[in-house]
C-alpha cells in the first residue's frame, strides 16, 4: 500500500501545492485499496480451491 501512495505522490510537493498533494494522496489511497482487494480475493479463491481439492481427495 505504501508503494501505491508513494508512486501517486511522486512529483507533488506538499509545500508547493497542498491541494494537488492531497488529490494525489487520495488517488494513491484508492489504487492501494483496489490492489489490496484484488490480493484478498485471489487469496480467498486459492483457499477455497485448496480446501475443495482436499475434501474430494
């Protein structure tokens, strides 16, 4: 998540333009949340598949 925030903040300075920095921070937070959701869903589906395969064996 910190990578998503850092990439979004790159090129924006809090001292130069606080509004642009805040918008970049918000965009980074949204992207980080989506990445986290995709990782969570992948792990959840992998666990379901692993337990289903174990049950039939």
